[in-house]
């Protein structure tokens, strides 16, 4: 059964049992809770469609960038067909029907910045893990917990609501990277072995530059935020945790 595609139910709709199961999993309302609880672990990109599956962010790239999707000559193709390997590693290669306008090129750069957060692994196959369990293994108990959390409104809803917000893709992507702690702070760069001049915050030079510090704790950044809030006419509190 192909779980993450659209063909897996077509031949099975004759079965009432299967139809009920599919309805329970949320199919028919776009991506249901069951699919959202599945996480694609990309290796060689051999199983997942680049535009049409949710694999690098919690949304389909064709829904985030419908304009770029319409320009792509590789619609329906898998991740591993969007680039090539050489001696230095994997290189993304996005092919378009025509040259891009300036604003489309900006989107392409944003898309490439998203892709830079994912690393392909040569020679091994993509696989699925289950979000509801620390080891990634499905169990009825964990599925039940996800449904209960969903009904009560859990932190996971932040991620779902996030992509529905009416904001520019660039803003959504930056906010998403903050939520996942994928901002290139000194702390994150050092943890990846990148040499930085200093682990300290470039704004205040007092604390380690982490995502939490930059966006919640830094006094210098806080003053900038307050100026922004004053400019758009809303109040704010510094109390918070990411
Ligand atoms: Zn600081």
C-alpha cells in the first residue's frame, strides 16, 4: 500500500470497510491526521514525490509554491530526480519551463534554502517513521494519544495552523525554521562543526546565540521587537518560551 500517494485507495473504494477506514484517517479533507503522523525520512529520495508529498516541511511544496510548481517540468517526479550526485555530494537541479521573472527567482531562492535543510544519502532507501512514538514505531496506543491531543488542542496544532496563516511564503518559512530550531545561529552552526568567530550573540555579546535567545531572551533584539510592535500599534510581553 502506498500510504503517501493518491493512488492507494482508488482500487479499494469498492470496499466499505476500507472506505470507512480511509474516512476515519481523514482522507477526503486533504491530508488527514494519519498522514500527518507519518514522517518521511529521506535518504536517496527514491519514494517521495518532490512537489506532491509532504517530505521536507509539514506541507506539500506545490501548495507553498503553486507558481513554481506550475513552472516545473518535473511535476509528479520523485525527490531523487531533482538533482544529481558528484564527488562532492548531492546537488539540487530544478528545471523550469521558461526563465523566471525576478519575483519568481526570489521564490526559487527561498525554495533552495528549504532544500538546504535536507540531506540526501546515496544508496539507501527512504523510509517512514511514526511521529507519535519516540522510536518512530506505530502503535494503537500512540495513535489514540494523537487523536486525544488533537481533540484537546495540542502544540502540534501550531504547525498545522502555521501553514494556513495568510502570510508571505518567506515569512512562513522563517517562522517554521524558528519553530524547528533550524535557524543558523552560532549554537546550531557550532553543533554542525562550522567554525564561527564566537558562540556569543552578535547583538548583545553576552549570551550564547541560540534561537531561544535571539527571538525571546536577547535584550537588544527585544528592543527592536518593541519598536516593530509600536510601529504596527500592538503591545507585547517578553515573557515566553519557544
Ligand atoms: Zn543577545
